[in-house]
C-alpha cells in the first residue's frame, strides 16, 4: 500500500487483514451442508485469490481476476469483481473500487462477499470523501497576508494621489474645451 495519513486509508488498511481472516474463518465454518459441485469449483478460486492478496501478490491477483472477468459464468465474474475491489483497496485506488462496489451494490450473492462488499463500500465512500475534502482544502485560496502599516499608508497615499490626478485631468479637459471654443470663435471673427 502507498503510505498516507488520511483516516480512510488507515481504516481500510486496518480492516483488510481482519476481513480476510473473517472470510477464511467464515468459509471454513460455513460447511453445514455439503456444497454443490459449482460451489466447490468456486471456493478454490476465492481461496486462491485470497491467498494471493494476503501474500501481497496484488498484480498477480489483479491479472487472475481480470482473466476471470471474461468467464461466461456470472458467479465467476462476481468473484473476479470482488477480488478486483480488494486489490484496488489494497493499492489505495478507492475511486476505482468505489465505482465497482456501487454498480454491484445489492447484487452480491455470496454470503460473506455480500457482507464484506457492504463494508468495503462504506470504507471506500469514506476514503473517497476524505480525499475529495483534502483536494478542496488544497484548492482554497491562501489567506491574504496582512500588510504592514508603512505599506498600507503608502498604498492609501497613492490612491489619494490617483484621485487628485483624475480631478486635475478632468479640470484640464474642461479648460481645453473652453479654450478650443474661444479659438473657434476667434476663427469665426477673422
């Protein structure tokens, strides 16, 4: 995982090992009735991807999940989507994980996947909101530095001088117009 100090990252980092352990314990404890042939085939893929993630082989798990996404079986695609989310969360790519979790919200069929995906969704939303809040804080304009008194007095004197010059300029323009009129009258008299 990339290092960071955001609370969402810490929550996700702290929860991943616990959730992985809970999933493995849940898989072992859920053998109350004999699993069907399809469930037996899927369980090794879940365990295989879980082992890859727990060993830190995120690239390998991501590639395996990507290839599993091409399967025609919807259960395999669900397993692949779940483990893609887990690898994205481990890589601190919460926005990618959030998109996949939101599209599959309420559609998870595996009991533990359903529970964990809901937890991952809330963690990813929290991390995404924290990241957005952090970006908003970075984009805020910097507070103006209060100028010292000498600089402030200089600015005020220049502003007053500018105002005085504008008044003088308008006075001169009116004088110019008056003299221009006098010149026109003299031309007419000649």
